[in-house]
C-alpha cells in the first residue's frame, strides 16, 4: 500500500484496527477534543485532527457484524458522549443553585444528558455506515448522515440543537456569513465535509487516485467562504436607526435572590438605581433612553399583580421611554383562585406604567421550565429547576410587538434564540430582535458564551439586529451581519448604552430556509450510494 503521509497513515490505521475499550477511548477523546471548536475557545482547526477519526472509526467498523452498522453506532455514541460531556459540562452548575434540593441530580444531568444526545451521533454514524464507500465519497456519506442526525437532534422532543457542528464555522465572523445563504444546517454539512477531508490522505492510491484532492477542495471552500464573508461585511456597515437609544440593564442578580419574594424591595431598588446609573461624564442616565431593557424573569413576584412595583416603574420611566422586561405572568383566573402554573413572559410597559403588550414564551426548556410526563414525574417526587409546580404554560404563537418610538420587535426568551429558521413568524418581519435571558444558572462557564454565539448567528441568518439582555451576561447589541456593536462582560453588574442597528434586506436563507442544506445532504447521499453500488459491481 502506498500512502501520501506515513505518520498520518500510522495513526489512521491504528484507529481503524482498534477494537474494544481502545476503540471507545479513541472515539471519546476525539469527541471531547472537538468541543474545543465551540465558544469561548473557538479552536476550530482542531477538527482537522478529530473529524478524520470519525471516518477511520467507521472504516474499521466494517469488521463487525451486520455490515459494521452496530459497531459504527457504538463508536458514534462514544464520540458524541465525549463531545457533549466536554461541551455541556456547565449544565451541572444549575443543580448547585439550590444544592440542598438538586445536588444529588448533578451527576445524572452532567452524564445523563450527554448520554442521551450521543444517541443522535450514534444514529449518524450508523446511517453513514449504511451507505459507506471505500473511496473519498465516504466523506460525503458522513456529512449527509450527520447533518440529518444533527437536524433531528434540533427538532425531536422539542429539540436541543446546542453546539451543532456548524457553529465551528462562525469564527472568524467572515466565515459565519455563509449562514445567510444556507443557515446553520448547511454550515453543519460543510463543517463535517471540510474537517473530515484529511482522512482520505491515508487512502491507498489504488482506491483514491488523488487523496490530496478532498483536503485541497476543503481549503478552497474555506477560502471562498472567507472571501464571500469579507465582501458581505464590507457591503453592510453598521447603520443605526435614527432617534432610538437603547439601555440594557445587567443586574448580575444571584439565583437565590431572583426566586425569593422577600427580596422584592431590594430587587426593585437595585433595578431602578442601576438603570439610572451614569456611564460617563456626559451620561444622563435613563433620561434620554428610548427603550430600557431588563432581562428574563426579572422579578421574584408577579409584576402585573404588584401595584406598588408598577407605580415605581411608572414614576421612574421618563416621557418617551419604554421598558421591555422579562417577568413571570400568572394566567387569567377568577379572583382568589390558587395559582399553580404561570407563563414566562416579556412585558412592554409605557412610561405611564401601562402594559402595552405581552409575549409568552413558546419554547419551554425541558427539566428547567417543565418536566416531560409532568404529572407522573411529580408523583415520583421530581420537580423542575424553577420549582413551578405543574410546570410553566407555553405560549400559543410567535409574534412581533409594537414599541413606541422604535421599530417593531420580535421577542425571544432565553434559548428560543437557538432555533434556526423558526423564530420569525411568516409574514411578520420585525425591525429587530430582543432576546432576554438568564444565564445565571450556569455561572462563569462556557455556557453563556455558547448561548451568545448561537444567538448571534440568528442575526446573520435573518438579517436583523439582535439585542440581548442577560441577567449575569453576556448582554450585547449585535448588528444584522453579526458584529457585536457593544457588550457587557460575563458576571458584571452594569448598564449598556447603544444605538439600535438598522435591519438589512432579508438574506436568501429567510426565503429558502433549510432547503439548501437538505439538497446538499441528499445529493451527497445519492453520490455515496451510487459509488457504493459501483464498488460492489467491480
């Protein structure tokens, strides 16, 4: 056998031939190392080392039973388990907020969720093995299969598309601009195909005549993406909407305070004082602000039922200033009825204290805001992290909201911002997106950075500015091509003043959605299937 690269071939062959615990360990370590490609590290070149391991693991699976499909699935599970353990470790922080109640669940969450999510990776490996080839087209088989399995992870059982592989191609910002054409699922396909390409360098020239070609093509695609992104960024400088001044309040409030009614007075005093804080010698506090934004679930009480709190807000807001704030909202019930469930909502409040509009969160967080099989699990003694008995009530529809003296806004609460192509209601294009969130559950960890990375990509996909107010950070103002115009650091109590970036024309992704990604995956799968059949006939 003649190899292009002997050291690489040695490593690749060792991976292919590994079996048992060695095979599992290789897959786990490669998966864990792949998480370094995500925020805040963004070391995406490491995928040129870890993704070829996926190819070689599936190559070696052919020695197993049933065409190697079970062996490939098991390798995929170990790869996914390592990837999600390393990328989602911060979920464990949420179980330490109320350690007395939830600490015992920490190991189940830190290991259990990755174990479940790894099943999707196992599916992707199994599907790839089903259409596997001997030549370079097996890269396309893997890219198609993992794009499908990652898409399923983002949609099944309400979906959790966190850290899907495409986010590796969002730094530097020029690369991320391709999302305006093909979205995150198209980027996921490209990420797998590009970073897995070095695997072919170890192919026998009798199987792959030009084993250097896939890597060369991948580098050419990266260069083309960068060039397109550079042109797009230069063509869309940041323009601000006239006469709109934003002020974001980041209170850095601890979780035990946010859910403590006795802290009501202290919370209101802090919010009002911080919202009016001077940020420089020429600052007038909240006086000249058009839109003041407070984060998700800002109050340890039902805001609309606390007349004194609403009066304080009315007295505080200057003429012409509107407040957008997260708040828990009770359902409409007869007077005196016991409240057992509530909505996670956004209120728009005028300067006279009038509630102008309300949005109820549509996409609730499993185990955080509701329990799957809620009644049965509550009978067993389980409760979601927010301790809302019966779980939160989901809203009924996504919609834009009217804001006085500002463009219409699309409200998103917390992780609603991670769902590509599902945020802007059909026929209702807003002027900007507001994302209120509370990442305080996850402490000073990589979680908030990953959340910001994913929210920023929604701005690029939709061509809309995104304004993010987070309790503990990272609060930011992002323009419609993903530039972070202004931001506050994680764990910092402060306010952020900024203009509102103007929206741009809807990018192609807003019209085509996931169709380009589906075409890429389908055509690649067909190429692999055809090559597989041709190989069997030889």
